[in-house]
C-alpha cells in the first residue's frame, strides 16, 4: 500500500525537488522489500540479511531528510548500477581464477594461488577504470537514450563558447543544444535592453519567433525582482502560489498564457540578472526531472558571464556604429551598408535609392537659439526618420545637420514619396521657439545614376543642392538636375525682391522718427569698424554690416505712441518694446540669404551679466556678432540726439559710459578695442566697403591691405550724442 501511494505521489508531483525526495523513498522501500524477499531464500535466510535491508532503508531515508537538496536519485541509481556491474565483474573474475585453480591446479603449492590472484588483481587494476567508463557510458545511454551527447555538449559550453562575443551566435549554439538535450518544445532567450526591460531576443525553433510569442518584462516587473533574488528556475504553474508575483501586470500574465513556457530560468553574472531562459514543455508531455533542473542550473551558471560579455561587446559595437545624439547609424556605417546593399542589389538584379537631406538654415538656427535647442532638433530629426522609414530602410546621420536614408529595392518614384513623407513629418513635428524647421532632400537611384556608391552619393548630393537653390523645404530627383539653371535664375530674382522689401522696412523704421534717422547706417558702420579691427573673415563682416542695418527692423510693429514717447516707459510699454528683436527675426528670416544675421538681430540687447533680453544670455553664450552690435548700437544712441532726454553725450563721455558698463552690459575686451578705434584723435569713422559679393555693404576698402581706409576721408561720418540705455 505504501508503495502504491508513493508511486501515485511521484506521478502527480510537479515540483522536481519533491519528486526527487519521493524517488529516494521509493528506492528505500524497494531495498527493504528486496532484502525481505532474500530472507525467504532457504540458503540465505539463516543469515538474517533482512537486517541489512532495514539498515540501508534507514540510511537512505535519513539522507533524503537530512539533505535539503539531495543528489538526483537518477544520478545515484546510475552510479550505483555502474559500480554494481564493476563489482560483479571483479567478483566474477576472482571466482573464475579460484575455480580454475582448484579444478586444474589442486596440487600446486599455496604461493601459486597467491601469485595467480595477485596477477589477476594487477590486471583488473589496469582495466577497471576504462571498464568503468565504458559501463558508465552504457548506463547513461540506457537512461538518456538519444539525448546523452547533447547533455554532454551543454555541460561543456564554457570551453566551446568561451571565445564567442556575438550574442546571436551564442544563442544559435546554446538554444538548439538545449532543445535536443532536454527534449523540450521551444526555448527563448530574453536579454536586458537599454531601459532595463527584458525582451525575447532569440527563439528556437525560429519558426516559433512570431510577434505574439514574444515575452517582455518591464524593468519594474515583480517577475524580474523575484528572478533576481532566486537562483532556481521558476515553474510557471506555481505563479499563483508565490506572494511576490501576485502583483504581476495583466499584460505580462497574458503574454505568459500565450507563450506557455514551463520554466523561467534566471541567468546571472556576478549576482546581477543578465538574461532569462524560457523553456517550453517537454515533447513527451512529462514533467521536468530533478536532473533536468540540475543540468539547466549548470548551463545558466556557465553562460551568465558569456552573455554579459557578449552584450557589452554588442553595446560597444553599436556605439561605434551609432550616432550618440540621434540614435541613427553614423557616417562610417553609412558607406559600409551602402556598399553591401549595392552588391546585394547587383546579385539580385534589383534597384536601390538613396535620399540625402539637410536641415534648412540649421547653422543660423543654432546660432540664434543655442546649441541645446539645436541638439533637440537633431534628436527630433532622428525620431522622424525612424518613424517614417520602412522596416527594410536604413537611416543615417551623415554628418552635422545632414542625414541619409538607404532604400533597397525602391524605385526613384517610390523614393520620392518616401522623401515627401519625411519632409512633411519634419515640417509638422519639428518646431522650436515658434519656428518650424524644414528639410531639403535630394534623391538618386542605383544603377540609373551610377554603378559605384560614389556616383550615387554625388548625384543625390547634387539633387540636394538643387533643392536648396530652389527655395528649400522640398525634395528633388536627380533627373531634375538638367532643369536647374532656369529654376536658379527665377529663385534668385525672387530672393532679391524679398531682400529689397526687408531693407525698405528698415528704412521705414528710421523714417518713423527723425531722431533715429540714419541710426541703422551708423550702427552698421561702427559694427564693421570693430569687426574689421578684429580681423574677422569677410563673410562675417558682411553679416555684421547687414545686421547693423536691420537690427531695429522689428520696431515696425511697435506703436508710435511707445516709440515716440518722451520720458520713461511704463512696465507694460517696456514689455512691448522688448519684443522688437523677435519681430525683427520673424521678418528677416523670410530671406534665406540673411539668415546669418539672425543671431545678432535677436540678441543685440542681451547683457554680459545675463540681465538683458529676450533670452537672458550671459557672457560668451551671447553670439559674438550680437556683442559687437550691442556696443555699436549703444554708442550711437549715446552720441545722438533723442526725444526722451535733454542732451546727448560727447564722444569722450560716451567712451567712459561704455567702459563703466563693461562686464555688466558689454564684453569688456570688445569695449577696449572699440574705444581705441574712436579715440579723440579720430574725428570720424570710415564707412566700410563692400565685403565679398554682398551688394548691400557700401563704402571703400583699401584694395592692397583689405583694411578699412583711415578716418577722415570724404565718406567719413562725424559721431553724434545720446544716452547709455538703449531700446
């Protein structure tokens, strides 16, 4: 009856550890019954061998109770069977030796039998160990049948996979071997991602790797907490009995129910959870044995450090190929992938398209709003490309504000549609400081535009340049390059008209008040004089000159009641007045060629101590051109006649006021240089000449030195007077 209940308990128990203990009890009862049976044999019954059976029974039961986790009963049985066979073999050999001696050599002296037995013992000592290995192998095959070599392979994973640093290769070696060794339906490997979540990364058989069969545990999941603390596999049937897992989210419970894994095995490295091995049910429908669990623990103990090393290697490789700001692949990886895709398309006789793109006016935007805002735009552009690209397309940050997308198997027509999706997403989603960010795109195709990657890149880049010349915020095909000249001339004419309108507005601002008439021109002259003394490049000086002319264009939107008011402004009026730099930027940004002037126009009222407007920038964070413009603007205001004060400053007093306010309102280094330019020995300041090809910077420049002509010429301007506080 006891044997019946033990067998039933072994069959119904789901806990491998409990099944193992029941196995010991069955073994103890079987030994007792065996010796009790021997006691009924007449020849052996007189020796009371049943007492030995009782002793062995007590020892086995005591061991099972004393050890929290006794050795696998299957392992004990295998070893016991092996040793019994070896002992039986040795006993048989000695029995044969004694039989031969007494049968054929009865008259030989006693030392002869000793010599014969010693010879047999030496021979047995030489063959016993190899014989034991052979017998052990036969016994193991008897127990494990076709899975033995896979179990041995699992136990030797360290030596086989120790040098593998590729996580995919590691999974490809481990999971199939695990399936064949344990005869399970499927195996999944979950690995930690950058967010701390654990998601199915590899599945075997791969046919099971459907999206609805993936497991995902969030970083704060009770499942990860439990697996991180425990060192034993979790049977999913026990979830309802574990208090720590009662708070498992419904989404994770539904995933587990859909995938139906039997075991979740934690994989750790130095005590930290680095992976989870999810094993399905046994192919035979039976339960996992205690030895199966021990084998799994042995394997997970070996591969923990391997997975961590492989993950770190993969992470380092990803960092080497990925742009850290946008999360897209970088320039070096772009060339590698483009070469690979061209080779693949060549083998498969398909086409490939390339989109090159560039954010419009990004440098001016960066200078105007700062690099942190610029970084936000670049990150947003990376997100736009990721969200609008198909699964087979690959997006890259080509460099700076330039991006690229490789579209394998895509015609030029479909690539244009993809480019339009990117352009529209960028225009609608990317905006900062109230400004919409746009992108220009050029599209080329392989092999229509060339057979090498250099040819395709050159055509896409030329198409991008065409999109820029045609007004930006558009996509151009490489096939449009032949039509570019006519379009260029039309666009240049349109931009020239727009520039004329802006300059007319600037003149209108000066004309609104006779006190400020000529102010913009003088500020431009002073700014250029200071910029020239600093030996800035011609294009920078040209931009500063234009910024001086247009710095107050935003006042076109300020009511005359405020502009012409005598005396101090109220707080409300002052807030209205402080909006004119932003109004100016809104007006000037409509002309593409003037975007380099935007930082100086927007920030020429910032103070060096950070108490200016509109952004409260401080020190070197203020654009360099704006710091120059601020000094020129203030000096002209001080030395000019204004309706809101009784007198204007003399040049000497104006210089003192500038120096007094340096480090507070102005860059002290620039103030020192500016004051040297307008020393009393100089009665006028020379109007600078045109710079580069920009037609709006009139005046004369020494053709030999490139410096502004010395003060005092006919075109010089006498300094006027004003006050320190400017608006």
